[in-house]
């Protein structure tokens, strides 16, 4: 009797651990955490700590791991530390894109980093390539893999500031998302 209870307890423990790990890296939650991390330093530290623990090879989760490194650069005061964070993020983004080069969300996350990095650092090599991929995926909506809220977020971001040319902005404004 005690062996069966022990076995049941062990099975329950393993199941709950697997469930906790899958909810820990829920992409919908990561999107929100990333957005909050870009605005609040305390959230950024928690997000970075969480994503630093990720050691698997899911391309989208790797992209969020890279994004967590990139967002930390915002809160580091030392220019060397900022550069180090950006280089780490770029390396992880390279891995994520290599695993899934057609994922618009991965490209969008990388675009959000590279667009703001000063050009003289030569760490923004994919801005135009990623922008084309993002616009193309938005044009393909709803037949792309993007959810409606994500597509709206991406479109709205691309329409702000100097992320796109006026011609590209016209295309994005005419999309029904």
C-alpha cells in the first residue's frame, strides 16, 4: 500500500513540475512581461532572471530570452555593460532565427532591439530584412501564424516613430487587422 502511495505521489509531483514549467514559459505571458519589462526596471530584472533559466531550444522562447537580455541593457548604467547585454542578445537572436527564420514574432523582437542600437556599433545588420519579413507577415494576416492581438501590436509599433518609411506606413495603415 505504501509503495503505491509513494508511486502516486511521485507521479503527481512529476506531472505538476512539468505543468509548472510549461506555464512558466507561456508565450502570451512572456509577451506581457516583456512589454512591462521595457517600462519598469524591477519587472525587467524578474523577466531576465526567469528567461536566463531557460535552456531549451524553442526558437520563440529563445527570442524572448534574447529580448530579456536586450531590455536589461536599458537599465545598465555602464556603457560597457550595455554593449555586453546587446551582444549577448544578438547572439541568442541569431540562434533563434537559425532555428525558425520564418517566424515573424522572432523577427519583430530582433527588430525592436536592432532598430534602437546606434548604427556605428555594427549590431543592426538585420533591420531591413526583419522589417520586410514583419510587413510581409502583416500583409498575409490572417493567413500568417500571427494572432490578431499580436498582429495589431506589431502593426501599431511599426507605425510609430521612424520604424518605417512613409510608403511602408501607408501599406500598414491599409491593413485590416
